[in-house]
């Protein structure tokens, strides 16, 4: 039999290398679950998918916790300061997406703004999801956008 090589420290506890591998594996799992969640994959199909990663059981509450983490990351992105300006060019458009809401599939509109920053690079400035692509939705989107980019501006 071959010797077992395990990364341990002086106290015999798992070393940093093993913990880092576990962190990377957990990050990969969260990424798979988050992507599946965004694509509307059912929990049953998600369980089959994570089984290929060696996870034997994934509960709805675990998926919810991972989705909550994703929601927090999205909110941090949406509320970040836009301090790479001034933005010399702005393009705004909308995409119609089908999402599951309350057990049924509905259309939503993702309003997106992309700008060219002071260094000449394109940057996603904002993303806002509304139920309709109407004046009220666009007005709210641009108000949020100007608040992040130019806090002193008023509409």
C-alpha cells in the first residue's frame, strides 16, 4: 500500500493547501448553482447536476442560501459608485426575458446602460429589471443611474 499524503500543519490539522482547495470547490459549486438558478433550472435537475460534482444531496434551503449570496453580489454591483467617469458615451437598451415568478413564466424587461469611461473602456453602468418597457421604468432606471454616477444631479 502506498503512503497517504495529506497536507497537515504541525498540530495534525488540515493545512492551508487543503482548505484552499475546499474553498475553490465551494466557489465552483456556488457558481454552478447560481448559474442554474439564473437559468431557471428546477431543483431536481440541479440536484442531478451537482451530483456530477460529487455532492450527493442539495436541499432547497442550501440553494436559497446560495441564491441569497448571489442577490447580495448583484445588489453590491447595482449600488457601486460610478467613479471612472466622466462617461463620454452612453448606450441604453432593453432585453425581454422570460422568468419564473410565483410558479408561472412571465416576461420581464432588463434595462441596460453601457458607457465609455475616461480611459476609453466600455463599462456596464447599470441594469434594472422592470415588468414593462415604459416611461416609468426608464425614468426610474435613469434616476438610479444618475444618482450613482452624479450624486449632485437632480431630475
